[in-house]
């Protein structure tokens, strides 16, 4: 199992809609790239020590960054006009004189319930990651890279913009955040999934096979091993999911990134309609992925528990993904597909 590192600087405030499955047991398969000298060194370790050495690979698992490029509203026009590569220099400048008042007004206009991650918090969080886990061998980012109410903030500050303008700004924000993560851990593979906020048309809205997914896929795939990029781009363009063989020091480990936005009760297309085919197509793809030699577990909790104001608050929409039969099981008994074994879901619901 991989232990999840929590960083106080990153606000984890929402549901996790995207799942990254490590479909292999790190305990048995994660080890440093072997060479004759390292193998000789390993033999000299005690059996217990060697077992411990073989068991742990440091990694960073990040979620729900919710970066807010609108935190200083007076700068937004500059960000719109600049490539993501220049955003850091814009965002490190001293705050605008009216930042507090303008941001408070924006929060009110968009009925914001909290303050998302401004640039300073993003930077301090990245620094905390580097300090606490400087030897991370890979990073996973499981979605929601951009701020809540992104479309409202954008429309309030940039009235008259087109849908295409909005999509371009979302993509640029994704590019910036992912670029910051990669730059902070140079040489470390960063595996990214998108979240329900990370779309070009609105929260929980996404079109399968859309131009947005093609372009977002290019950003996500840019940091993948060259040998995996083409296939990842092809798969991501269909529905925001992909799989690949993880880079060393992981060995023979397959990473499957699922987009469970399509499975959400809140999901709609950009036009506001249903599209059950999107989820069915994704599950069909999932079922033909290589079968894990040794699954982490038969059942993987697919969705984090709803943020509970009370520990006793019941979970409303629990789902599980059964790696035994490739079926999404919902707590309310609703199934997406009739092809799975009934026992997979029935014994859990
Ligand atoms: Zn979130």
C-alpha cells in the first residue's frame, strides 16, 4: 500500500471524483531498478532489512488543489493575455491596492463558501511537499486542480467572453498548476487525473470525445514517458481516462486512471443533457485493461466519503469498483451495466 501524505497547505474540501488505481501490489513489486551491483548489495542486507527495503517507495498523492487565479481580480486580464509560462512572474508581484475588496466582492457574487488556493498557498504547499518528501519517486494528482465556481468567477470578471475563451483559460490554469507541480519535482513523473471542476464548460459537465479533452490530454500526457504518450493521448481524448506502465523504480506496475465524472448523479453534458454512453464506454475500456496479477484488493472504495460535518453523517452516494468483475456498484443498488456478476454488487450493497 502507498501511504498518503497530507499537506496542510492543500485544502481537501470536496469529493474525489477521479480515481487512480495502482493495479499492482507495491509491497511485492515496487523496488529499485535492478543492476548487478545493486543486487549484490541487496544480498548483503539482512532478510528483514531487505524485505523492508523492498516494500516502500516514497510517493506523493495530491488532490483538490483548487488553485484560484482570480484571487487578485485586477490581475486576471494580465493572466488572460499571458502564456502559462509567464504566470509566476505576474502572480509574484505585490497584491493590487484593491485586492481585498475586489476579492471579497467576487466571493459574494459567486456565493463562495470558502477561500480557495491562491498562488502564495500553492507555493508554500509545494515547498512543504519538497521538505517532507524530497525523495518522492512519483506523484499522483487525483483531480480538481482549479477553483470552485470557476465559471462564475470568470464570467464576473470577464463579461462578454466566449465559451472558447473560457475553455482556453481553464486549460491555461490546468497547464500552470501541473507545470508548477512538475517543476517542483524535476525528473519525478507526475500522473494527473482531472476532477469535476476541471472542465471547459462547468462543474460536473463534460462532453466525451470533446476538443477540451483532446487539449487537456496534451497537458496531462506531456509529462508521461514518451513510449506511453501516444496511447494516453488517444484514450484521454475519448473520456479523460488512460492507463500506462509506471516509470522506474516501479516495476511491471500498471497505473489506471479512471474518470468517474461520467458516473456521478450530477453529471451532464455541456449542453445539460444525460450521456449514459460515456460511462458505459469507459467501463468497457476498463474491463479490457490488463488483469492485475495481484490486485490491491477485490473492492476499492471509489469515492471518498462525503465531507462530513459530523463523523456520524451517513454516506449518500458510496460506490465501489470491484476489480473482480469490473463493475461499478452503487450503494443505492443502481448499476451502470447489466453485464457484471450480480454477486459483485449485491454483497456490498
Ligand atoms: Zn475538489
